[in-house]
C-alpha cells in the first residue's frame, strides 16, 4: 500500500464520507452524555474528586463528539479551528481538576471507595467500547486525533479511578483519590498541548495560502 493511501488527508476524507464513522460518533456522544450524569451523581455522593473529574471529562467528550459531527466533511480550516477549540477546552479541564485537587486536599475529606470502584468499572466498560469503535479512525487531522485522545485518556482514567478506590479502601485516606485526580488533570493538559500544536500546524499553511 502506498504512503498516500495511509496519509492523514486520505483518512480524514474517508471518515467524512463514511456513514459508519458518523454512527460511531453519535454512539460515543450518547454514551458519554449518559456516563456524565452517572459519574456526576456518584462523585457527589461518594465525595470523590477523581469521579467528579471523570464526570467533567465525560461532559467535555460528549461536547467534543458533537462538534466533530458538526464539522465532519467541512473545509480543513474549519475542522482545524474546531480542534483548536477542543484542545483549549481539554486544557481548561486539566486546570480545573488540579484546582479542585488543591481545594480538597485543604479540606481533608475521604471518599467512599465502594461507590468509586463500582462507577469506575462501569465507566471503563463504556470508554473501552468507545475506544475500540474509534480505533480504526485514530489517524487523520487534529480533529480526528482529538476524538481518539479523548477516548484513550478516559479509559486510562477509569483504571486509575478503580486503583484509587482500592487505595482509599486500604488506607482510609483520601490521598489516593487526589493523586489519581492529579494525574487525570495532567493527562488533560498533555492531550490539550498535542491537539493544539497539531491544529496550529494545520492552520498555518491555510493562512499562508490566504
């Protein structure tokens, strides 16, 4: 197979023309919106920062999938601008989570590990399902890459939430929950940097042609 057939441009064009990719994005949007509601309620009930962080991430992902559906098939410049916006929201998520970690560390509360573990396991199933659906579409422009990074980071975060639940159960302390939330915040910032850098790189040639 030639390099041109594997290039990001071809992958993006194929995705824009694929009804299957649109159906996957719709399914991902619904799954993420539902899990946002579940984790928000569970995080508040369990007093878990990592669950609340994951709930906010689910909300952001649902919005990102909606934006991806909106710009799919549009001009490359519009897709790159949408990706730039999504990268900025991912960065804002990371900053918010790290701020919440600092606040919770000052108050010294301990979450409920059983609720954390159960909801974390449910979220893992949801995110692995979405990640598997999106795996074939992980290459392409910054917009498509941001969709893949969101699903990948979510699955990693869910495993970490379950590990934090075990840590809270074993120690009786809230620090494992705060440590995982901190990692999730840093992951959000790292993914945001990657998406923003690629989006800016894609926008630069478009500005030169203008």
